[in-house]
């Protein structure tokens, strides 16, 4: 029996090695999406030197693979422009130097969220098939899912698959949303924007097989008065403010964090953020996802301690 014990011990150690050696790394993923102010109008040639440097602990999905976030090398919005992902990556990476993050961005200029739109045309409040909108549908098999949401879904699905194939376990950490100008042009879409956000948040979480995560959005159209085409600017901003988890409103949505953009510098068109404004927007988003996550954790602990 004594001679068998070393062999038995060796067998136990060998059998335990796979769980020790091949434990998968969790990949923390942030999804950034929206319309033109997410695509970005910042100019790379105007960037101060600090913002031009790579962020070694942030990986960016280039459509085919994750690569180190290097503003000078990446096509962020064409060769020469960038969006809030630059300030977001720098701030997030600096605040968390010992963590690695993965960013997936998908943006389409001038495009709506509400199901009633087909591109710039209002079709009526009821959803319909094959429309150009970010409307996510009520479920994965909803035939009325918007074409833009399908493309967004394809983008983040490909990115998550690539992480899995690399031996990592992707985990959705947060959603950043910069959109709403298109929905400010119609009364129904503006008044119910909080409901659209609630559905979008839930559906992205479902499609990413994720639990609830922070959903940070930028408050649209800070310039007052707005251009004439944004007829329901006040209503949509009120819906955004009410959706914020801190608002105390019956319309508040757990995890939603509304970032005020008042005071962020704009281009002459009074709609799009200039280079400094884009950096400020991205920085505010990074702070927002961190603050929202901390608040969700605090509320969960408070709830647990109250049992």
C-alpha cells in the first residue's frame, strides 16, 4: 500500500492541473454605439501630445481583431477623425492600470432608435420589418428588429466570438450610448425615449448573455436654442434625465447614467463636438461607467445587508 501512495498522489496532481493551467482569462468588454457624435468629429492633428499616445491596457476591435488602442494607427472615424472612444480609452486605462479592457464601437451618423422610423422618415409609432433604425426588437427573433441593430449585433457578436476563440471569457462590463438627435425630430420618439433606452439596454444584455450592466448615455443637443429641425429637443432631454437611476423619477432605470454635456465645446454647426469636446465627452463616459458600476454595487450591498 505504501508503494501505491506516491502514484496515487501524482495522479491526483496531474488531474488537477488542467483547472489550474487552463483557467480562462475574463475579458472586460465595453460596447460603444450611437450616431454621429459617437462616430466623432474630433481632429487627430489637433490632439495634444498626451492624447496621441497608445493605451497599452486597452484593446480596440478594428472589425477583424482586437489591437492595442493607438490613436495614430487606428481608423476611429476615417483616417483623421475620432470620437469619444479616445477619451474613454485613455481615462479608463489610466484609472485601472492593472486591468485590460476591450472596446467595441459601432456608429452610424444621423440614425434613429425608435421603431417608428425608417432612416429619416417617420412611418408611424408601430414597429415594422426591415427598417433602418437601432430598434432592437422585443426578442432575438422579433422580425421587426431594425437593420442598424442587426449590424450592431453582428459587430459585437464577432468581437465576442474572437475573444472566445482566443481562450478568453468575454464579459460585458458596460454600454456607452451617444444618440438621440434623430429621435428629437418627432414627438412620439422624443416623449418615449426613456422607454426606448430601457428596451435597448435589456436587449443588448440579453444578446451578450450578460447580467445588468451600466448604461451611460450623453445628453443630446446642449446648445440652446437648437436648430429648427430638432423640434422636440426639450422633451427628449427630459426623458434622458428621468431615465437616470439617480433621478428619483418613476421613469428611472436601474444602471442608466445620464452624462450632462452642457458646456462641452461644439463645432460651428452647434450639434457636433469639436476636438476638445470629444475628449471631454469620452472622459465623462469613462467616469460615468465607473460611477454607475460603483453605485450599483453599493445598492446591491445595501439591499443584501437589509435582509
